C-alpha cells in the first residue's frame, strides 16, 4: 500500500445564524454561533499492486534436437487499485452570544444542548440523503444575555463518497435551553455558506502512478514478453504481462523466474514481486519399449518397389536409409530408442498397408489410451504426437508400435463392415490369462516348447515394469501385486512372456 498523501486546504468560516422566535409570551431571543472553523480536505491515493502467476511444467518434445518446449505461456497480472476518499476535517473554536429583544442585558438562561447537522446540498447531488451530525455542546451551561462565551473546541471528521465542490454543504443548528424555568427548543432553517467562504474543490498534488516491471529468467531458457515500458495510470487498472518461454538448453530440474513490479507516486515507491517455479521434467520412461535398436524384427520388405520415401522428423528418407538407422546398434538414448521404434512402425505399415486402414479396438476395454483410434492417424498425422497431451499421445503410439513391431496378434476393426480381423505372425509361444478380468488372483497359461525357464514381465500403461515372474511349467500364478508386495490399482496392465527366441504379450485388467 502506497503511503497516503494528504493535502490540506484551509479556509476560515464565520457563521452568523439567526434563530427562530420563541413563543409570544417570552421575549424574542437571538443566538449567534461563531464556530471559527477550518474546513480541510484530504485526498488519499491508495495504490495496491498485486501479482499472480501459476507454476508450470515443461516437458521434453521428442522431435527436436535439442528437445524444446513450446513455447510455454506464463501470465503475470498487476492490479492497481486507486482509492480516493474525500475526508472532511472541521476544527476550530465555538463561541456563543445571546441577544434579547426587549430583554435587559444580563438576563440569565441555561444552555443544555447545541447540535450542528451537515448534509449534502441537494442541488449538488439531487436525491442524495447523506448527512452527519455533530453535538457541539451537551450539559448545563449558565449564561446571561449580551455576553460572549467560549464553549470549547469545534471538531468534526467524516468521509464523503462524493467529489467536493463549491456550496456543497447545508447546515442546520438545533438547540435546547432553559429560560425562567421553562425548557425551549429551536432550530435554524437550512442554509449554505457562500461560495467565497467555503471552497472545497479537489486539489491534486499527484494523481498518477508510474509502474515499471522487470523479469529475471534463468540461463538456458529462450524467452520474450509483451512488456513495452513504464505504465502511467491515474485510475484503477489491470495490466497483463505474457511471457513466452522455451526450454533452450536449460537443464532438467527446477528453475525460478522472478517478476518484479515497482510503483512510484510522488517519489514514494512500492515494489511487489511474484515467483514462478518452472520444472523441466524428464521424458516419459520408455522402459516398456520392445524394439531393440539394431534389429528390425519383422515385416522386413522383400521388395523395395512397395516402399516410397518416408518423412521422418522433417527429413525425407529412402527405405535403405531408414533400414540403416534401424540397424545401428549404438542408439542408447531413450529418445533414439523411441525414434527407432517409431521408424520401424512406419516401415512395417508401409510393407503391410492393411495395418494403416485398421482401427485398434482393444477388445472393448474402456479407459485405455488406444480405444477405437485409427492406426493410420496415429502414425501419420504429426507422427501421432499431440503437444497439448504429450504423455498420453506418446503412450498411444507406443501401444500400437509394440503390437506392430513384435510377434503377437493385433486386434483390429475394419473401417468398412463392422467385422473383426486379426493380424498375427506364427509363434511357438502362445499366452492366455484366466480369469481376465480379475481382482486378486489370475493364472498365466502358455505353451513353452523350448523347455527353458520362462520370464514374465508385467508393465503398467506408462511402460513402467511393476512385476517380474519366472516359471518352468506351462502356467504362473500372479497375485496382482508389484515387486514390493503392494497391491496394484485398478487398470490395464501388459503381461509379456519371453524366452530366448521371441516374446508374446497379453493385456490384463485388474478390477477392484
């Protein structure tokens, strides 16, 4: 909150008031009230700077080198609130004199109450009923006619919700007094002091605020913003600063961006700042990928005439170049593994065009990433990658890639007639699950012609391995727990059987 600035405009006001006539049986009495008051206005500037910004996460994109984000949009807001109450301070000394018509000087009376009621003049603010009342005196004050009396200080403080101007106020004085053991009350008619005596126009010493802004971004990020210099405002306003941020070479981990606003009004400064924490997160763990760089496992084309050039991450490749990439055993980076996996899928679909026109059906299991998704859409439209949902769409692609690039069945629904077709490769290993769906126990059945220990690995849909099982017989019991003995949650899991020759995969659904 910026410190208040107060401006005082002081004008001396002398008010002479004639009061109404008492009943005829009493000689006429006239009061003169001399408040000798100072009227002062206080204009207050209250600038409140608030800044808000939301934390954000930046995730790797796989199709750039080095991996980049977006850009990511971060928004800061500055709310400037200007509060301008019009405070009236009425101070001074109160004097009283009573004159008696046909009443000798020195005639005694007792003043018991004197009230001043101030209201907004209706011609200034028609229909407004604002008013305030000050009790100037209450008690028992013995006095005599034709004598000046000092009643004490005259103090009044109030705040108006309106702009002050000439002839703003009407005054009405109310009194109570006792004369000759009889109580009397009376009041003046409302009156407005003349403009040359009461001037309450606003006076501005400084009616604007200058707001400047600065931002600190850690090294490694690429950024730009829409801030164009200092703002000068004389009213309540909200300013928005948009920051476009790209990862650039920033390391994985947490980073902090600091945005500072400075408000200056009449050489009084106020600073406010907001922090945004940026977390550059690691790529999705590709532990569940089944493609091994250096080995194009199936659908190797028998003739080059069936394959056209392949657009791969913005580069056009011949099938020979693509095959060379897939045959490179040195690709150890997770992203390289992913790219090889994806490129193998492109080649396999090119060798078997029926795959691209099929729908992956997931056998009616809901809440899986790939339910009723067109294979052709996933592998061609932007490589199936949706920047707004990077994890989900990568997993969609991975799910199909695993099926296409390995010796197992792919359950597809044709786009034409509502009939099912299964694509499969010959396999000496078959795998089944009973029951499927299950809660706490299921049995994995398989045919193991190699008569060697069979390794069973279980993954969740993020590709994370959750359980390892081994067995030499034709079945293995799984209790639905992970390697730490903890029950796994409701959802779909991938069960993979491996031996020295090949692999088989089946999906399992735990329902709890």
